């Protein structure tokens, strides 16, 4: 995938912040009270456990950087500091708590800048972590436990030291009141204990889960002395206290978040932090929609944006600042698995429990017409959740190991998927492909659907639903899809809602269909269970 970025020229800074946005690909995809931790197991001698004391933690193999590394290879430790970075986002926010879905729509830019974790991730490696709040770790080869030794220099922005009590507090809080992904992962921890004020040990329920220690290592550490347990799940605009390089200087609810660099940031000389966080201020401004955000950029109110509209990328940068070089437009190659964006069925709705209906509706998405007429031919069709990577299943038959895993369910898996022959449908690009419509109607007839007049029905009830969208770009795509569905008698109403309503309805699963995004990882792990597992 190519990532497109536009920035204003001559800022004089490099590697200034890890705050960023990603470009999603277009696709259409079918089917698709606090607990007090108990005591840990007795700690056996290191030689009995073959204990490994390490400076880093990798999902696979060993960390690429040695224990004495000075900085990440892609960071510039000599980068000039100062100035302000102005970033624009589409939407709004009503909370400064990014760790609980019930707390509302949280402002972006807090995680990493204000809140930090036990270890820091290197973006040069698929999934490898290096010291941050934790100075080092101990673990056994089977990864049945992990011990974090905290950095004695680490402290929150109010000067309070970070201790094991804060780590235990954060774990228990997020395990019970955090996001579903955290609650699910942390439930796999058998015991957690603090042998001393600067050491925390996690014992895991099983062995062989190589990823769980890394998930624990990227857990944000919250201040026990400054976190209100009772109000944690609520939407709050109170300025949070963290341990990161920035503090919240100003908040305008729903419109602006101003972060200010902390001159007393404890981790500035930590190798994993050198060369980052160089702006004195990060000004994050919110706009109602993408068009108003773009106009603000054109007017010089913002310094940087990721362009997500192919139409704008092709024709929208003809204004003076773009022509005379004050704005730099650049396409950046990205070798990560590509991720995807697609229409999402809410299978909690009884209508979409029928796989035949889902298949037929999916056939009617005319990617070829959409790409040519709405996206200037700049997209390619996504065929896998890990497109353009060795993790992709496209064109690959199921391996013996996969067949063994799927054995109890083989009758429920399509043969073309098992054999690697499945492909998304290819339309003639006319916007009215009769052969595709015929295939869709045949599938529907097999499932008991009938056309009455111009309306598709099942047991006398018309097939109709709503497609929820959050901006004009999504709206025009959904309107095209709705028009295609009308050709087989399906009425799909497109409903444009604002960002707050969109997030709330999504979190409550109060929708029929929406456009969703998935970010792919070069190191897939427990997040796959959260995305596709029945419990999710």
C-alpha cells in the first residue's frame, strides 16, 4: 500500500511525533467491582526455571537491537526541539478517557503522548518491545510468566514515582472496566503480584502464548493516587495525569485538544524515546467533516494531513500553496499488510443471519464501476485481511494444519475457500451487470426469497435495512451500493449521522450495516480472537 501524506514545507523538524493516521483501503468483505489479584505461585530459583533476563521482548526470535542501543534507527536524536504542530481530525470528542468504551468518544492523541506503557514498540520490527517504564524483564522460555523491573527514574507528570502499586492498580482497573480487548486478554492472567515496590510479576494461565506477555507490556500505567475508580467509566473532560512527554494544556470540548511538552519528562534520555516528541505543542483540532478539515488545511490553519480521498488526491491540490511548493505532497511506500475498509453486516440483526442473503448482497457491490467513477482508478480490490503479504490466504489452499484445526467445522466452510479459489466477483464496470444480478437472484431463490412486484421478500416481508455512514465520502459510496441493491428488490436506506451519534450507535451495535475498517498487523495475535471470535 502507498500511504499519502501532505505537509507544509520547511518546518525544520524531523521525527517529531508518533501521532499519526493511517490510510485504509476500500474493500467489500463477505461473511464475516475490582478483582483483587491473588498471590502468585512461588518464585523458583532462576537456574531451575532457566530464567531469561532481557532488555527487550519479541514476538518471534530475539530483539534486533542490542542492550546498549542508543536510539531507534528511524529516530533522529539530534532533531531540533520547539515549535507547534497543528493537526486536524474529522469528528468530535466528549471524553479524555481513551480506555473505556462507555466513557464516550475519547479525544485522540492521548495514548503515547500523555499515557505511556511498560515498554515501547519499535516500528522497525513486526512486534518487538524495548524498555520504557519497565527497565528490564525476566521470563521463562515457555512464557508462563513475566516479571517487569520498573525504572526507578520513572514518574508521573506531577512528580509522583511510578511503583508496582500503580501497575497492579492499572491491571485490575482495565481488567474490569477497560475496553473489551483488554478485559479479554487480561482474563488469561492467573495471578499478579508485586514482590517489591519496583517489581511486578504476572503468572499466565497457560504456556505457549507468546503474545500475551507483549500485551501486558504495552498496558498503559495509570496513577493510582489520581484515578477516581467510581468515575472511571464516565465521560470526563478533566485533564488526565500521565507519565508521558506531554500534558494536556487546554481543552475545548469537541473542538480542540492542546498538548504541551513536559520539560521534566523523565524518559527523554531513555533509548526508546530519544529523537521523538520534539514539538513544544501539539494542537489537535476537530472538524465536523472531511471537507471543512481540508478547507482549514488549504487556509494554512493546519500543518499536516493524511489524504484519504483519491478524488482529492488527484484533483484537489491545484490551489496556490500546493503549486508554489509551500505544501509538499508525497506518496510513501508501506510494506505492512494492507488492512481494509468494507461494508459490515451486523449479524446480531435477524435479517443478516442468513448467509445466502449476505452472499447475494455482496455480489451486488460493483467495485469496478466504483473504482473508475468515484476513486479515479486508484484502488485495487482487497482479497484478504492481510493483502499483499505472506500472511494472505488469497490463492492458497488450506494447509494440513489448517484442515486439522477446521475438522469439526468442514461442512460449514465453502470448498472454494478451503481450496484457495475464492475471489470477489468481477463486474463488467457498467454499473448494471446483468449476469451478476442474475447470480444474486438465483442464490436468493435457493434461500426462499421471492420478488413481488419490484420488492424482494421473505415469507411476505420486504427485505430492507439501513446503511449508517459518518461523512460525505462514505455516503456517496453507500448511495451507489444502495442503487445496485435496488436492482434486485432490496431497499437500503443511507443514513448520514454525526461523529458522536455514529460512535455511540457503533458501540451499542445499533445499526444494520456500516462501513468499517480493520488495520492489519505483521504479527497477528490475540486481536484476531477479539475481531472474529464468537465471544466478541
